[in-house]
C-alpha cells in the first residue's frame, strides 16, 4: 500500500502542472487516487482468491472485479469530468483505450481461471 501511495505522490509532483493546465485540481486528483488504494489492494487480493478457488463463485468474482475496476478508474473519471471541456481527441482516445484494456484484462483473467478450473 505504501508503494502505491508513494507512486501517487510521484504522479502528483510530475503531472501537477499538466493537470492544472487541463482544469483539473491536482490535490483533488491526488486525494481520490490515494483513497482508492486500499479498495484496489483488497479487491485484487479477493479477486485472485475467488478466481483460484476450487469452485469459482461468479457473484464474488463479479463483485471483486467491479470493485477493482471502480477503484482503478475513479480518479481518472474525476479528471475527465473536471477537465472534459479541455480534453482533445487524443486524451479521449487514451482514456477509452485504458478502460477497454482494463476490461479486457479482467475478462482474460476470469477466462484463464475458468480454463484452469476445467482442467
């Protein structure tokens, strides 16, 4: 958890000027980024545990997967809402690409768990 919080502070220092130029309050972004770390860590651990069990409980997999996704995207959704009018096409492409890659990775992880369970 400390590593991710340090990473958040480094992101704040490096990208503070860029966030301000885009109309995004860097302190709010940092706050949202830091408060989602515990949920992200717990969600990842529980997601892995629910995928690696003998009987995969789909409601648990879905719940923990959504929790991880929400905790990952929450600060960036704030950035999109706060700086939306100033976002250019490239920023929107990067944002939606990140969302699609995270969803694809979640689906791949669940599918790999299913294949392992069948074998």
